[in-house]
């Protein structure tokens, strides 16, 4: 059974010790608890990961997530419901806006959790930036199933 991975990237507006950043991390803890009940299988820590040059550009501290989910549907339901949806609505309080179009996430299929790494996430993200949504790396608007066929998320 194929699993789905998602890599997200953003930048904090304020230093880590700022009240808005502290609120972001508090909300993040609640969102993580929701995720564990919604199909999240694994979450990878970004601690000690050398960030690609395009990630470290800008003023704020990078905020990266890399997670593995049971299905594309469970990931999509989690993303656009509950506490996570509210956090998306509130993200302007915590996360920098980008002057140019910025991809904040990329999704791809994997067979095993152990195949997922930060290097793989960066490779998929760069592929998406260069080629748009493909079976190798895609977004929710133009998704693919594990066989590489166009997939409408319901």
C-alpha cells in the first residue's frame, strides 16, 4: 500500500521568542495532536538538517515540516479541516508573505516510510518548482494517484 508524503516550507515573521512565534508553536502542538488522529504516520524533525539555499533566503527563520500519511484523502481532510484549517486562516499572523509566487508545499507517493528523507523532500520540491505538478511531485489542485494517473481529491 502506497503512502503519501508532504513537505511544507515557510518563514516566521518574528524571532522565535516573540509572542506571535510562541503562539504559532503552541497552535502547532494542537495541530500535531489533530494530525496523529487523522492519518499521520510519521513526522521528521528538521533539527540539524542543512537547508537548501532557496530555503534560507529571506528574513524570518525557516519553518519546515516533513510528514508521511496513510492516504492522500486523509492528508487533504486534515489540511482543510479543524485546527489546521484555522491555523491556515491565521498564518498571516505568524508566517511571512512572499513577494513572488511561493510554493508552500509539495506532495508525493512513497512505498515505505524509510524511503523518506529531507534530501528527498528538497529534490521533490525543486522538481515541482521546475516542472509543475507531475506524478513525481504535485499539489492538491493537480494531484496524482500512486500509479501516476490524474486524481481528483474528494
